[in-house]
C-alpha cells in the first residue's frame, strides 16, 4: 500500500515536471519572439560599477569589453577592499591601455554589513558621477552595445531596473562545464517562467541597470548590506516600490573560472541553502521541476515496469527538448551545445543538491563561513568553525 502511494506521488510529480518543461518552452517562445519597441531614447551619461575580489579568470578581457562600449559618455568604477588585492594590477593596466576612458579604482575597507560585496559597492558610490548606473558581477563579459541595450528601457518612468539572462563564455574544467550546463538548460527556464507567470520581481547579478534615484528610494545599498542574495534583493525591493523589473532580451556571458567539482558543489549548495531558508515554500515547489530524477526514482520503485520506463522516456525527451530550445536555440549557448550530453547528469546532481540543502543553514562565501537566517540575512559563523580556503565567490 505504501509503495503504491509512493509510486502514485512520483507519477503525479513527474507529470507536473513534464508540464513545467512544456510551459517553459512556451515561455521561451513568447519571450524570444516578442517585438520590443525601440527604447533607446536619449543616451544619457552612465556609470558602470564593478566590485572586485581577487583576480578574475580572464579578468582583463572582461574589463576591456567595458572600455569598448558604443556609448557617448560613461565612466567605469572598480572597487576593492585591499590595495594588495590581486585584481588591482589588472585595473591599473586597463587604465594605462585605455587612457581615453574615465576609469576609477576605489580602495576602501569600510564595512557596511555582513555582505562585503555590498559594502564595496557603497564605498564606490562616492566616485559615481552619473544618475544612471549599471552594476555588473566581475566575471561578466559584454558586447559593445551592452549599455545601449540595458539603459534604453530606463527611459520609461515605469521601469525601475533592467536585468539580463546569461550564458557561459567558457568552461575550463569539468566542474565549470556542469555549472555552465545548469545556467541555460535549467536556471534560465525558471527565470522565463517567472517572467511569463507573474513578471520578474528580482534581479540577476549579470546586469543590474537602474538609477541612483531608484536605489536611494529603497534605502540605498544599506538595505542590502546583510543579505547573501543581494542581487535578488535589489530587484525585489525596487519591484516592491512599484516599478517594473525589465528582463532584457540582451544576453551577456560569464567567464567561468576553473572551479573543480568540489568548488562547483560549494557554490551550488550556497545558492540552494540561501534560497531554501529565505523562500522555503517556493523552494519546496522546485520538486516539481526535477522530472528526470523523479521519473528515474519511479523506474526503480516500479521495478522497471513498462509504464515507468515509458514515462521516463517521455520525460527525458521533453526535458531535453526544453534544454535544447532554451539553451542552444534561443540563448545560443555553445558550451551547452558541446556538452548537451551532461544535461541528465546535471539534472540528477541538481536534485541531490536540492535534497541535501534541506539540512543545515551554513554557507561558504569568499573564504568565510556564514549562517543564513530565515529573513535571508547572513551572520558570520562563530570563530573556530572550519573554512575552506580559496572558496569560489
């Protein structure tokens, strides 16, 4: 009786996951086939803010792209907490190689809260000259028209922030390949579903284009100072203030560094636990997106019956179709194209991480150990707890 009930639950949840995959395809079709009006408007001056922590993999190439924007007037502000940070020589070379660009390096170790990245941004803010600001994660690589694409929608008084989907620019090791596959074959589907069903109420660190006025209205960087998911909260608070978060059809890239399998798992576990703790109901609902794992469990419990094998085959076909259309066809992800065979393995790994993330509330971030509270805020773990050296940020 219990086994029959478990099989029924697995079948229902698997079918729900199949429905999610199909809806995600429909969401992707709607998003990428829409005709957006030209919203370039007046090309007002803008400031790009890039907080740094250590030398990024191929960092110079990433930063040089920012210096080659097809935009009339803009500045770039980099920020570090330590003058000996390994990213400082890269920025100094950038300043030498692009003397025509307005580039500033801010060095300050002033603390704002538990999130050192947000504190870094606050320290940089005094050097920002313009009303329009674009905040980028340091591993993001953009095209020459990036500023034109993401700043245009801000001409509308209803738009409070513009953010972008992203894909991997490269994957130098197996851990990075697994993470890259998850970005466009898994994560992007959830973002597109949110866009279609309720509108985007969050931001992605790949690009966050807004204005100082919008930022100040939510309390500035002080409002984000203790949150681990600072990018999510920036978009959430601006949306809560009554503004639209615009998901741009402009796609950027992340230059992934070699992380190894353990580093990738730490990164994924950090994201999973912080999401589970701050948004438990929504995170619980993710069970209905793990169709590959659920169908495989049904095969195991059902003794590889004809029905369970058929359902697994159907689920795998729909799942791979979703990954191909969203990641390869629409997001043009060459890394996913070359590693598409990893999608089922990545699905099973994601399900395992989801299960493990329900235990514990500690995450490793930038070489430090934090406890994530139910509010989504974080506090540093007591001294003496083990830290992993060179943990990826």
